[in-house]
């Protein structure tokens, strides 16, 4: 007989009617923190415990603690991630912790007409690049490797009134007369990985990669009383595609190309104090820093159905 234990980090001990504690406001929950925070990336944690067999795990979970309140142009955080997967063909057991910096390259311009703020549907026209940079210690039990990893990912942000901006990037596109919205987040950047210790020389050494990606989300929404410009989701279909290429250094696998595609259909069950989500997901590809590697020289692929948490 098989018992399935689903561990949900819900902070259920916090009454929903009470004011959110200050420390909880500084906590973030996601799968990973390299990406722009406008993207959909909930963490999940499931364990399957058969009676007479070894337990199986699927963990893609990260915690973030903001060191300071969000400033006008930047924010610093401590981050930690744990990735473990025993249901895929090649197992994963990967731990990371370190520092994240988030900043915008251009301040919003002064309003031409301050009375525009009286219009609840007004969005100031604003274009910039957002930087999400991380520096982490990395330990991979499967590879027997220890080292450092760093990423610098830029996302394009564009918003404004519908009369002047046809498409908002990294910002929700919605209409007050419709309950449908979509979000598009383009990203590009670099990542470096240096394993200074490993059980095999295959995984030891330095590699620098170029990264490009696009996340597209669309689904049903309803108004958010706390933020008129960021709606709440009833359900959301997300396709997150990234391509990494080993530009310099050694190759940890048979190919310098590392595609990764994640598709999620999420149904939102709870919004406060964290978002509780349920739905299926499909993953294809590999991600070297997270320890998600190729199997028999081919990208991995698998399906999951799980509860997820994001904040």
C-alpha cells in the first residue's frame, strides 16, 4: 500500500483576518530566484512513502528573505533553494544558498499631468530593464560537487495606457470589461558555474553560459483590492521556455545547448497569507545549476500533479 504525504508550507497558524506580521512580509516563496518576480514560479514539495520501498521525492522549493524594504530602484535578499527529484530518469539532489540583488535601470519619469492619478485605470507610461542577479554556494550530492554559481538576468518592462501602449511587457495585459488577462516576460542574461570540487573530473571546472527565455501566462482573473494593477488569478496556464548555451569553459554534458521548457496549469485555492495552487505540470530539458541533467545524452521529461505555494 502506498501513502502519499504532501507537505504544504501554508503558515496556517496566521489568522487570515489578522494583520500580516512584518517578518512574513519579507518572506518570498518560489521554485528559484533567478527570474523576474513578475513571472509565475511556485514552489512545490511532495513525498511518496511506499510501505516496503524507498521514499520518492519531488522538491522544487526556495525561500527568500528581504534584507530591506523595496527601495525605488533596488532590493537585496538572502535566498536558499533545494531541488530534489527521484521520479525523473536521472535523480536530482541539489542545495543552493546565497544573495540576490534586484534593481531597475531607469526611474519612472515625472507625471505630465498629476490629475491622471485620479483615474483608477491609468498606468503611467514607463519602459526599463530590470536586473535580477544572484550569487550562490552550490552543493550537488549526485555529482558530488561543490562550487559557486552566479546569474545576471535582464527582463524588459513596459507599461502604459492602452491608448499609447499596445502590449505591456512583464506587466499584466487586461481589460476592465473582461476577466481574461495575459503576461509576457522576456529575459536574457548570463550565468556562470564553477565547481571547485567534484567526485568526477567531468563536473569539475568553470563554465560560462548565455541565457535567453520567454514566459507567457494567460488565464482568468478578478480584481485585487490591494493592488489595482496586479489582478488575482482564478486559473493560469504558463509556458516558460529557456535556452542556455555553454559559451566558455568546459562542458558538463554531451551538449553545449541546454533547453528547458516548463508548462503549468494552475488553479488558485488560496491567496493569503500565501498563494496555494493545485495543478498539473510538464517539464522538458535540463538545467545544470539546479542539478537537473540529461539522461543517456537526451533531455529529461516528466509530468507532475501537485499542490504548490508562492509568495
